[in-house]
């Protein structure tokens, strides 16, 4: 089973595809979709949309987990994040895929064991859980991996905090 | 030539298709696309997207004019408006259609003659300009018509204020 995690954004949209089996969860695709800030917004949205379609075509994930868009200080950024998330959700839902939103605190709680975890702690846990040589870069890719892992945790009733305890 | 005007929204998305010829501008489609607030957001976005595709398939507008999403007091509403606008812009841009955003003040200025016009004045001008028996209802449809008329005005260098002066 594949799960796609998305950290929505227009300049950088993080993505992570996890292959989840009974005994193993591994990242089979991890990275960032970028669009040129100098291009008009509608063109950038269309480009992001094409990239998302390609990811969904390639992996046909059973579920798409996406970070819930919250109010941000920078309204312009919040708007473009909302536009990007709308495209991902609409495309996945039209294909009949499950789309689940998680708040930043849910992600921190599921992956690092408590809602107050900082970004570095989350990234280190992503590295540990996916057995990577280093935390994924850029940060948006790591965030997308954390969101996908959150979905796996919620679905399986896993407690990654216990895993963390075992690894430290 | 057809112009599609869109007042983006998830619960009610206003639309208006104008047929623009050298001597006449008329509304050939005018209404509201609705989604059920009780459904999950991704499903609603997918439904809106299907409706937008159908409109674009039917009329192949040369341009899509859409109200620019500004900060609103209700953050949740602003987010869903941004998500809806993202879908419309991405779909139109993927088809190579021109997508133009107009601010509420630009619309008031173009249609009613000044940026401080109230909603009723804009709706009355829509009625006059499109020779309708009454202002379009619901208001979202009238707003979409105003946005489409704004694009016509900007494109043609028209001054609807002068038309208003002549008609009163």
C-alpha cells in the first residue's frame, strides 16, 4: 500500500510516498515540487497540478495525507498554500482516494511524541523511522514525510513515541 | 468570444459567461455552483472542479476573470475561497486560457464607476449593462457577472461609468 504525504506550497511543495507493508514502512519517493515565483500564479498552479497528477499516476496511493492549512502571519503565503492544497485535494478526491488532513500539532505528536516538538526533532524522527542516512532535505520534503508517517500512525494506531524511546 | 467570470467559493461559487461581440455583450450563462457543506472538503473541491470543467468544455471561454482572494475576517472562509479559486485558475491555465484576477475595488470601479460603490449599486449596474429584468440572484451570480464585465471593460478600454451616466 502506498501513502502520499504532501506539505502544500506553491514555491516548494514537499511530497513523500511511503510503501507500507505489514513489516516495513519505507520512502520510495521523496522530494519537492517547485514552480517559478516569477511565473503567473495560474500557470504555477497548473504546473503543480500536472506534477501531482504524475505522482498519483505513478504510485496510485491508497491515501493522501496533507497538512491542514492554518492561518499564517503572511496572508499572501497562506493564500497560495491554500490554493496548492485545494488542487491536491481535488485531484486525489476525484480519483476516489482517501484524503486526510492533519494539523501541524497532530504531526508533531504522532511523529515526535508530543505536540510541542520542534522542527529538528521531527526531522530527526523522520530519519530514524525511515532509516535514512540523514534528515531529508529540503525541510519541505521532511515535513511531507512526517505527514505521511502521521497517517500511517493514525491508521495503524502506532505510537512512534515508543519507537523514539527505544532508539535513544 | 466568451468570457467566464467567477466569484470563487466552496459553498456557493458564482459564475457568468458573457458572449462579447463588437456590438453586444450578453450573459449566456449565469448562476451559482453549490457544494454541500456537510460533505468533506476534498469531495466538495472535486465536485466544484467537475462543474468548472463542464462550463469550460461547453463555452471554451477565451478568458477567465476571477475575483482576487483577499484577507477576510473569517479565516476558514478565506481558506476555502482560496482553495476554490486555485482549482478554477489551474484548470483554466492548463487549457491555455488567459486567467486574470481583479480586486473587489477594480470591479466596483469598472462596473459602477467608483471603487467605493456598494453591492447594490454594482448589482444594479450589472442589470443595466446586461439588460436584465432584475439584478441577478443570488448575489454571487451578480458578482460573477460584474467580474466578467470588468474584464470586458479592461480589455476594451470601456468606461461603464459613462454608460451609467447615460442611462440615469
